[in-house]
């Protein structure tokens, strides 16, 4: 086999080997979701349930209901936040325009408490 002919298979093998390093668990400590009017979306963080802070972005056009796992739903107006524990987030927009919900872990990867302004 020619050395150049093996290059594509080596590239594929390298990408497959690196895939676990880019797992959703690494990126799921924070994120955001943008919804259209009346839209409902679900986010699965890929982590065991963790403490998280969820906020309706100040520039959203209206309210959204955020439910973490099977916990009590939270109605959030633009600029308001809530905290809950879980790994599955369901967001339903009640706005006439775009709504953005931002979520993040309350604790960092070393299990240190994060400050409110971080």
C-alpha cells in the first residue's frame, strides 16, 4: 500500500481516537439555548445531576418556562434567573419573539463554589 493511500484511514482513526476528548460532558457545564415563539426544546447535559443556574437573557422578548428534570417548573421573565438540580432541561417559550436561556454549573470542575458575578 502506498504511504499516501493510508493517509485518509489514519486521519479517520485519529479523529475517532480524539472523539472521547471532545465529549458533551466537557462542554455541558455551561451553555445557552435560543427558541422561536412558542417553541419547546430539551437539553441533556450528559452529566449526572448537578447544581445549575438558569437565566432568561435580558434581551429576550418575553417569558419562558424552564423545567429541570421532573422538578417544579420555573417561569422566567427576561433578566430573571433560577437555580435547580438535574441534567435534563426543558424550555418552553411564551414570547412573541426570540428567547435565550443561559445555563451554567454553580460549581466548577474542581467542585469549588462559583461566585454570583462569575
